């Protein structure tokens, strides 16, 4: 309680800035160790911050992890907006979307691994559920923007709704991520091919 009262005396912008710095540092450890193996002390040991500082800004591991994942996903939910804005043909959009999916797996595999870990943990950890459901919704909306643009460029309606589209593409993405993490040959090439095959199937067949 004393720490909480002291924290409130820190100017809000400085307080939030330090929490963001801690989140950026913690994400590296969380991405490597996962939810179950990470503790506030372990996160502190792998960062420039002491355990006392981490605990000063976050009451427990759950609060820190929720903040970290919200922070990370807030940065990435606009990842495909350039694909939507810059594509002028259906084929161009498919190629750009597939390339961006592969790029994010290569560049940010630990963060994606952490996300899927937390989404699974939320089935058992009630404290995670609200944040996970909120983030899942924003990701669904992100994917729907891509598919809606593809539909408009193709001049055909989408066969199903955003939740089904997200579920399908998320499953393909997760499988490719696992293949990449386990060094399965061709995992990323398969992802490109599957996206090129699946997107046309999401649209009503032309007459």
C-alpha cells in the first residue's frame, strides 16, 4: 500500500513512461521463458531494473504481463494497414499480406509465442481473460480489414463473418509459427501458399 501511495505522487507521464520501459524489457524475458517460467524476480534479473523497481510499478506478475501484452499488441494491430492502403489489385494484396505474415514470424517469433501461451493460460487464469479477449477482438478486426479490402478489390462478397475468417487464418499462422520455431523445412513457404489459396475461397464464387 505504501508503494502504491508513493507511486501516485510520481507525475503521471513519468510513471507511465517507466512502466513502458519495464514492459519493453520484460517482453524479452517473457518471450523467451513463457508465462509459467517467468516471475517478477526472473524478469528483473534479465533486465537493467532491480526486483524492487519492478515490484514498485507492478503489484504482481499478472499485472505486468497484462500490461506488456496490451502494450505490444497496441503497436502491432496496425501492422497490415499499409497492405490495405497500398494494394490496388487482389493479387497485390494477397502477395503483400502473405509477405507481411512471414516477416512478422521471422522478426517477432518470441512475441507471438508468448501471445499464444497467454491465450491458452487464460482458460485457466481468470485474471488474464478480459485482456486476452480484448486483444483477440482487435486482432480479429485487423484481419477483417485485410479481407474486406480483398473483397472490395475482387468485387465479390465474403462468404462468412470476421470471427470465422480470423479463426481460419489464425490457425494457419499459428501452425506456421510452430513450424518455424521447430525448424520445419518449408514452413514459411507453406504459409505463403496457404494464404494465396485460402483468401479466394473466402469469397462468393463469381457467376
